[in-house]
C-alpha cells in the first residue's frame, strides 16, 4: 500500500509541491493524477476541456529533431521553437547524444509549448544548472497554468510554490502556504502524531491491564473490551507498518592529512581555442568545505580534476598536500552496473561482510543503515529508484575512510530527510570537502568558500555560499545565458519561405471558422443560464452549462491569440 484515502485538489493557477520520502509513492501519485495509471479505489475528476501535461522523472526524447519532439504533443512549430530557444536548445538539433540536462530542458520546453492548463513536474531540476533552474522558475511564474511539482530542491520550491502536499505514512496532508513554511509546519504535525501514538500506547496498556485483572467479570462486557483491545492493537500495527526507521550515515576522515591539502598558483586551462579559466590561485586547507558552482559546461569538473592532479594545467602549478586519502563520488554513478545486485555492489569480492571504516559489518546490517530491506539485497541495481541508487553509491563510498572527499552533484534524487542527514554528516566531517552542486540551498548551508566559473573564462573564489557569492560579485554571471550550441558543420541554407506552410494555412482556416462560431454558442448557453429556476430544477445541468460556457470562452480566447500569431506570421512572410 503506497497511499490510502487520499483527498487532493488543485485549482486554476495554483502552484503546489508534493514532497515526501524516497519510495513514499510521489511519482505514482503524480502519474495517477495525470491519468496514466488507475487508482485501486476512489475517483479522479477533471474539469472538461482541461489539458494536462506531465514531465516524468526520466523523460525520453524521440524524433529526428528537437522540433519534432516538441511538437509531438500538439504544439505548433513556432510554439515549439520559441519554447526550445527559451531553454537554450536549437530546434533543428538532432535528438541523439543529448546530455542529462539537455534532455530535461527539451522535455520542459515541450511541456510549456503545449500551453497546458495543468503541468505536473517530477524532479524537474535534476541535472540542470542554476541558470536553467532560474529559467524554469521564470517560466512557471509567467505561465497561467496550475502546477504540481515533485522536487527535493528547497530553493526552487520556496520560489515557485504557494501550497504544499506532504505524502507521509500513506496519507497526504495539505498546507496552504509555500514551501518556505513547510519545515516548521511538518515538525508540528510530526509532534502531534507522536503525542497521539503515545496516547494510543497508554490506552492499549490500560486495556491490557484490565483484560488481565478483570477477565472474570461479565462476559458481554469482557467480549466488548476484548474486541476494543484487538482493534487498538491493529490500529497501532497499521500506524507503524510504513514508518521508516532512522537512516544511519557516517563518515571517517581516516588518518589526518597535512594542514595544506591543495595549493594552486596561477593555473590556466584551455580546450583548443577556448579558455576555461586562467590565472587562478587558491589554497585549500584541512577542514575546508569548498563548493564549485557555475553553469553546465563551464568547466567545474575540469577544475576539480586539475586540482586533484588528474589532468595537467596549461600554465601555473598545483601541489597536493601530504597523506591524502581521496574519495570521489561522481554524478554519473559509474560505480554501479545495472545487472549487479545490491549485494554485489556492497561486497564485490564476495562474502557476507564488508569493512566499514575499519570495522567488519554484515552486509544486511550495513544496508539497513541506508534503509535497504533484506529482500532488496539480491535485486539488480536496475530495479532501484534514482534516490535508492544514490543512497547505494553513498553507502559504498562512505564505508572507506577518506580525508579528502569530492562529491559531484550528490543531491540528485535524494529526499529531503536524506539531504538533511547528509548535510549534518558533512557539517561534522573533520576532513576536507569539495562539493560540486547546483543546489543553492545545499551550498549555502555547507560551504565555507565557493569557487564560481561563469563559462566565459572567468573564475572567482568568495568566502561563504551561493548567496554570499552573488552579493560579493555583482554582475559576475550577467553574460551567462542558456546558449544555443554552435553546429559542428555548417547547415545548408534553406530557401526563405514567402507564405505559410500548408499546415499553418489549414490551421488559420480552422481558427476563422471557430472564431465565427463560438460567440453564438456562448450566447446560447448564457441565455439558458438566465432562467432563474434552472438551478433549483436541475443543479447538475446548471453546473454543466456553466462549465461548458467557461470552456468555450477559454477556447475562444486561445483561438483568437493563435489566429493573431498566425496572421502576424503570414504578414511577415509576405
């Protein structure tokens, strides 16, 4: 049972988030609300004429070009092109060889091009850089659609949401405020439910005592109280069934490194003619927590590998400190093979024990620390969710002592409870941390210093986190835009069109007919609504007419906007 008895409503233009732990059923509930899967019980009601679009957690981009993909849901070519370019993608680019961030942006562009009434987003910020996330924030703010968003990105949710739905222990709770108020509210709810659980335990204890001492009293009364006790026990069992135990995450910094961990002096790196960064100097001391931030493709991973001595700099020098034990957890999860089981990943050399920070642990016991059940240990990695894969990679990595830890996008797919635990662990870690992340809130909470690259060859280091970086370096990212990539080979120059395509011309004719017809239909419905006794005689019929009239007005407004755009396009071509 993922959830039971859920009551949830979303009104026009409301932007809400759906939050909860990994495995709680958020994606399933989102797909159910979108109509992709059916509930086992209950009803789903959608206002007639409502267009709903869902962007899944792992979108698949198909078609010859991105324009082909973005028009598959019914968007016009010009709508698809505008949305793709907003998200920094060339409409004529092929769909093969896209990065994770480009796939995500293409899926979002397609969704906005379709101009939905309701937009459902499942982890939309995964693999996207801060500036693509800010573009998404702006598009959501400008859109007239309602939105339901599953995300772990606190800063993103605080900026875009007006309501919170919390899926916990098979129930959905509702807060009519944005995510900024969620933590305080959820803590109060958890405290109240803990009090209720204690009262239930006390009541069971009292009934148990009565059953032991008063069983020889009247049989009818005994039987009634016995049934009550059984019901109370079932209620406690039901309440505890889906409660997840605490996750136990630890790290050992091993032997102490030297005071100086990394020192870079005047380093420069180029790829061909492009300058990634130049004349950069930094000194990383033992215990520092360094964040590396910037747009995708700016060179963050290149900088980290250069600082670790894995690639050479073109100018300058890099010196590593003494006695370093380095742990690198990368965002591509290259340490996981789809066909391996969890047991294989934990103990690649076989056996049933693993050395965890110098001490032997049984694999099942250690896996339980990271919330994996015994039944999952023989399942393949391919069966795990994104959050579970990330937890598995962390479990494997954190078993080894390390005094220099590099985490590349560690927050992808992790639920907020796990993020909070990871943050607490890293705050207490007495080794040195280099964190590559697009999670602004995570950087602000952890970083003692932030190194930023702007993608134009500029690099700067500022004490503090992301907010400090922006405040102390105004204008540093002003030139950052989501750029359309330059084609590697020149495309043939197409002959400039002088008239609308056949498809656009047909659509213009359809809109002409629709705009001519709808006002009369709307007037006829409004005339029926003028009947003062209609609602009393037939309230359902009254509501249906009201809904049809509203839908027709909306259709008319949309048709007029589309007609105007096509007319402007036709006149421009002429």
